[in-house]
């Protein structure tokens, strides 16, 4: 029972109201980045037009206004994640940046040769490469949780990988290429049982699921604002206070210091210790607006609507001959990936684009996962709150046309 007025919601997103190649745009690339409501765009403009100033250091009026708005966003994110302390919210440039921060700061300080780091087969490259870089530098060993034919993590195999050598586990909450929702609470509990520290990549979860870092007991949780109706170039690292306190700074520079001299420099308190340099002030401020926008619609309502679209798309696409859906997990968000017999995904993407339909094609930054399924890539449609069943119909008609043209 979904109470959202989608036609009304669509009016909040100016970008949707346009023709592409002579057809109304159907935007189904939301897992890559979703569109921004007017409220978020206005928050950016209001900052630049009304109170643009650098934060924290200024004593003049505009600097205080900007600082207050910036710190209000931190409290909003704290509430969004249900973090215990506001200092546990570190502003980053995105998910990738947050993972690199943890790998470089925590990893270099606390992991040593022979320590094992567990990730999974369905990780985005941003949750693979930083750990490989660390392993190369420190001599740690990367272990990988396998994925079954439905696109679910094989938890029994994960249990076998865990041992007293496991020092870190870094796993995605929701797969960007398959839509699988992983049992992260179980994953975290099992890691903690052997004394390992856990990071959850929440890039795809943040706009679809309720996240409570205290219930999850996650040590680190990262996401990007641009995937939850917020601006690009801005993200969040949540970390437990005691762990963040124990970590050395990641980047050196202004803002992250207490006192600097050539003899000895002392570092700032949390969260500023990890926020060197001038941040994306406008983007951080606008995140609060994005969170309020989602709250206004109700996250359960958004999820219910997207789930309806997923179910409908899975049925409709599932009826096409020669189409194979990759990833049929029991628990999924609104992401559907498929391959067509005899047709390259790139051709599918181009022909859909000719009809004004935006999808993503390729490996979705998950090459090892594609290898697992023995494919080079998929075509992926991913839904947001403003998508409709009519758009799913356009997609299905579009895919039929691809088959007609290519076969
Ligand atoms: N992890 C997942 C699961 C993602 O979907 C993405 C973005 N596609 C990232 C990490 C990286 O996010 P960003 O590019 O915003 O740093």
C-alpha cells in the first residue's frame, strides 16, 4: 500500500522533464547517480547566493552562518544513521574516499603481514582496490566470500574464511550490479566473534534501506550523497569514536591540526582530524536537504514503490525470450541486471538511448563479479522514487526493439 503521488514527485525533479532523441526521458540509471530535487538544487544556490564563506575559522557573520549550516548537516547525518556521537560523522568526497581513508589510516596503522582481510565477490572496485593496495604494501592477505548462482553471498563459505587471522572485513550492504541486499548484521556479528573490525559499503543502501549503525554494530559505514538525491563529490564515513580516535590522520593540512610548528604538530579532535582542507561546503549543507526530502516522502514508502517497480520489471522482462536476469536474490533493491542472447550489452544501451531510455551497461565496476557469472557485462535498470510502471513498459518495449533490430 503505497501512498506516494509519483506524478507530483516527478515535478520535484526538473531534469526529468525533457525529451531525449525525440522521446520523453526515461531515467533508469539511478544506481549510478540519482536525480536531484529542486529543494537540493535550491540549497546549493542559496548557499552561494546568500552566505558563501569558509567555515570554522571565520568570525564574521557569513562564516558563522555557513559553519552552522555545515554542522547542522553533520547532526542530520548522525540522526540518519543513528550514530551515538556527532563526532563519529566524517565528511568525505564519497564512498571511494571513505574506504581509502579507512584502508590508509586504519589499515596502515593496525594491519601487518599475514593479517587477513575479507571482502566479497560482489564488491565494487572501490571496495577491492584500496585493500589490494594495502595488501601489496603491508603483506596482508585478501580473502573473498563467494557468490552463488542467485547472486547471494555464501555465508557458510564466509564462516570458513573467518579465523584469528581475520583482522578486517569489508563488505557491500547492497550490490550495485545485482541489487542483492546482504545480511550485513550477520556478517558483522561473525566478524566480531573473531575480533575483526568491519566496514560496510552503504553506497547503494543509503537511499533504499533504513540504516542504524548501532543496531548493526558496524565499525565503519560509508556512503555517497549523490546516490540519495544529494550532490556529487560529497560522502560520509561513520566510524566508532574509539576506533577513529585510535587512527592517525589521513590527509595533512589545514583544519585537521591543533597546533603546527616545525618541531611538532598536534592534531585536531574528531571529526576535524579527518577533514583536512576546505570541504565541499555547499554540498555538505545540501545533504541535509536531501535527507529531509527523503524523510518527507518516507523511506518505507520509497522502498515499497521501488519494490513494486522491481517486481513488475522482473515479471515483464522475464517474459522475453533470450533474456536472462543476472541476480535473483530473495532480498533485492530496485536494480535489475540482464543479458540478451546473441546481443552485446553495449548495443542494447545504444538502442535504448535512441529511444530516450537511460540505462547502464558494462561491468558496473564489478569485474570480478562479472567473471563469476562468466559474462563481460550486463544491461542494468535501477529505480528511484520518481520512476513509474509506464517507464518499465517503455523499457520492455525498448528491449523488444533491440532484439528485433539485432537478431
Ligand atoms: N560502492 C558501491 C556499491 C557503489 O555502487 C559505488 C558507486 N557506483 C561506489 C562504491 C563508489 O561510490 P563513489 O563513486 O560515489 O565513490
